[in-house]
C-alpha cells in the first residue's frame, strides 16, 4: 500500500472515531477545564475547520486558514462534521500522486504535502483526545477510541 492510500485508510477510520466522540458532546458544550482552555465546542469546531482546510489545500495547492464562524449549537457542529466527512474519503482518493508527493504553500512557504497531511491528522487526533477528557465532566460518556473505555468496556 502506498503512502497516500495508507493515509486515506487511516483518515477514514479516524474520522469515524472522531464522529463518535463528537456525537457524545451534549448541547451544552461550553465546558473548559481552565480559563485558558478552549471550550469543548470550540475544539470540535477546530477539528471541522482543520479537516476542511487540509483537503482544500491539497485540492488547490495552498493552505489558507480562514475558519467560518462556529455554529451556536453543538448539533450543528456535528451536522457539519457529518456532511463534510461523507465526501471526504472520495476527495482524498481524488488527490493525485503528483500533488501528494509534491509541495503545498503553507502560510508563505513551501512544505512537502504528505508529511503536512500526516501532521494535521495527528493534530486532529490530539484535539479529539482533548474532547474525550471533557466528556465526563460535561455529564456524558466516553466511547471506545482505540479500545474499550470505562463507559464501553466491550
């Protein structure tokens, strides 16, 4: 399996897990463990916007960070994630090998595409992990991510 196919496979699986985590967030998702921390909903919106920015960068050759305003309701954040995710795997598959093995403009400098894509995937997984630590204090449960959780032992 080549790197681009491996990435697309990981992306697809990780996005399914991210959807599970986001679906556990209650409508009242303004919890933050510290005043310096972002709220759970802000982190969820960060994930949505990062995923969109990354695929658009691969399609256009240029990364531009211009997140749209965060929806007021968590159900709308989840809805946007689901809508976006539904087409994402096909968009990843459409990325040409030349683009994948090439470079992207990333905030004024050229960066190799593949390592940048993997870095963003890991950053998204990191933010998803932040949200899992917020779920119980928000009165929710933690789904299985890479294995059982106390809330989903099997």
